[in-house]
């Protein structure tokens, strides 16, 4: 069974909410109250979700206001153009009656989403929804499958793709430049924090350099996808009647093979909870049977499913490398090591995955 990936813990019925909000955010809450008096944040009634398995805080907060409860998401880096594209996409999904955690509107009908002052923070406020994350329940997998299928069908008809395709192309160019940078770093053995990590994990880096392929070299058909379907981004409503998709930020540069979304599901929702090969077959069959009730997409996964899993790990690593190249003070060791673990778990799965995916899905 795959070790549990570390995500922000967001089971709203058992979440540890006894953590004080970091003091550095207090001035920001004052700004939010000034910008949005309708929210009326009570600072000592606001709690930060703590990142699972880590000692630091996430950027997500449960806000108890005078009138309601909200989810407050604070990003310390923002791209106004991407934020604009994200708003358009969320508006489209909302019009299609697709369940997302959609930013709420103020009394003027404006979305509660703004870049505060000197673009230091991007603030998003959404309604709080009681819910849980997937924990291996087969009936939950049914609901997730149908909704992922619906999401892919709805996204395949998104009419404003030009900017997203352009964004995707730019992002892929950055990943390719990160690949060349990492390849050079492996050769010269440069003394740096990242260079030390490369030396320590040379076998993984060598496999990445050898096996990485650009998206254009893959034979899969492209479309707009979610791009980050981990367990932390699918919320199951308290009464299990519906699910909500979170964090479509990656969608604005994810005109990519639909198989990427599907392999995220297999890796993080199915492989993690399957106890043996029979259980794995049952869960995969359950997922794709229900997925096709909502989406007619036909995709062959059997031949290279394990490689796609490894490719997802390589791509995530290269994105982090590119971020660290742009800012040498950043070092995401925790995340980097996580993707090494996910890549290693993909090895040895070829036969198992081929057996359970040996059909047109």
C-alpha cells in the first residue's frame, strides 16, 4: 500500500483547530476587515489549519465572523492575469451548475477576491462547507468518479481556451528550462542547497534526466483538465450527497493530457487504499465504470500507466526546481522528497497496473 502523501489536513470534523493564527497575519486580517466589512473577521476566533505532518501553518483559515463561517485562503504570491483567468473559469463552472468551492460575493455582487496593496497577498474567501476527505470508502469513490467524469465533460467545452493554451505553453517551456538546468547542475556539481540535494539524490535525478518526456512527445489527446486532483482538493459533503472540487489554480495552465488527472486519482485515491491486487482491480473497475457514466472519453492506460505516474513526479520536481532557480532562498526539501517517494512507489506497479487497466477506459 502506498504511503499516505502529505496534504493539508482538512477533515472538518476532526481537524485540529486549536492552533493560533500566526501573528504575522494579524495586520492582514485588519486590511481584510477594512476592505470587506461584510466579513467582519474576529481575530481571536480565527484558526489556521495546520499542514499534516509538518510544523508550519498552511495558508488556509477557518474564519468565524459575526454572521457566518468562511474559508479564507491567503497566497503570498499572485499573478493578476492568472487570477483573472481563474475567475472566468470558476464563473463558467458555476454557470454549468458544477460544484466548486466558489468565492462568495459581497453586497455589490463582486467576488471576494483581491490583491491587497503591493501585490504581496492574494486573498480568496469562500463559504465554509462541512465535509470530509476520501478515506477509501467505495461509495465515495463512485461519487468522485461520476463528478470527475462530469468535470472533464464540462471542461472539454470551455469556450475561452486561447489564454489557457498560451499559459500552458509557457509553463511547459519553464519545465523544459528547469530540466536543462537540472541536467547541467548534475554535471557541474555546483555547491548550493539545491546542488547538495542533487548530489544526495543522484539516482533519482539520473532517472529523471533519462526518462523525462515533454508533453508534446506524448501521444495522448489534450484538453483542459483540473491539473491537481489530490485528496486535499476533493471535498465530500457531510451527508455524502455531493462533492466539491477545490483549487482550480493549476487549471489555468493545464491544457494537458486527460490521463494526468486520471493517474492522480489512481495514485492518490486508489493505490493508497487498495489492500491487495484484487482490491485494486475492484476499485479501478468501480472508478472507471462510474467515470464513463458522465464522460464518454476513451483512453488506453494499460501500456504505460506506471511511466505516467513517474512522469507526474518528474514534472512536479522540475516545477520546484524552476521556482528555486528564480529565487535561490527557497528550498522545498519536504516537497522534493515527497515526489521522490511517489516515483519510487510507481516502480514495480507495471504488471499490477497492466492487469487492472488492460481495457479501454
